[in-house]
C-alpha cells in the first residue's frame, strides 16, 4: 500500500510540475504578445521645430538638416562647401544648400497660401535656387545698415513685421514651400510663427514633412 501511495504521489508531483511549466510558457508568450513592434512610418518623416535661439543681425545663421532632423553646427566660413545642412535661418531670411549658398542641389518652390496637407507631392519643376540677397547688418538709431549675403528670395515675406501701439509684431504669410534638399530629396515646409512657446519673438517655428526615400510623396 505504501508503494502504491508513493507512486500516486510521484505522479501527482509530475503533473503539478508539468502544469506549472505550461503556465510559465503561457505567461511568457502572453508577455511577448504585449510588446508591440515599433511602428514603421516608411520614408516619410514629419516634425515640428522651434529653433533653439534668436539670431543676431548680420550673417548669424542657424543651420538645419532634414536628414538628421536637427540643427547642425556649420561655421559661416564653411557653409558653401558643406553638405551637412539643407536649410538655414537668419531672423526671417532663409537660405538653402544650393545656388550661391552651397554645393548642394537645394532649391525652393512656393506653393502659396494653401493647406499644408494639400501639398501631397513635390512638383517636378518651378524651383528657384539661392542667389545674393540683402539682409540687415545693424540698426544705427532709426537707420538700417544693409549688407549683401546669400539666400532664397522665394522666402521673402515669409515673416512680416508691423508696428503697433505696443511695439512690433510678426506675422507669417502661411505659404507652404517645397524644398529640394542638399542631396536631392524633398521636404515641404510651413513657417507657422516667429515666436517660441513663451511668446518671445525671434524664434522661427516650422512644420515639415521630409521624404527620405527616392520618391516625391509628401503626405
């Protein structure tokens, strides 16, 4: 009898071990199922950027790379030979990495005052490359001292300053621009405001969609 009881107890233990092992496997599978894979948005990257600082008058530019999705450090003396940047901002002047401004193939198409999502593909032609432009070098009293620099006239008027009883205010023209990047990709750009989140003027804020693949799809 003792031997029979021992055998029964041994079988019960084996069954319990098997059930516990099965439970652990099921729990493990359940946890793995809860880990969702990273969402792949393909080659179209979207973002919104507020530049990190205000720029001074003169050739003080902030350079931005759509490929890197960030501001990049480019010395003013090196911008014409660098492919590390696509677009740059000086107050409300804009330059792109092409034409007179750089060795890239960048150029700009002005789609006008349209809804951002309505620009679904980059146009095949109508792009303008950078040339020489006039920017403010300094204010001396009420007088403006101008200087020659490089930039893209398609962005002229993207931010306009007006004076009121409380001082200057800045409004954007709400145009959507298609930018051919330094390496021939495409991005669409909407300059939303000239203020940061605290309401301080001088900070370009823009929304973009960047096609990192070989196509022209922008929405």
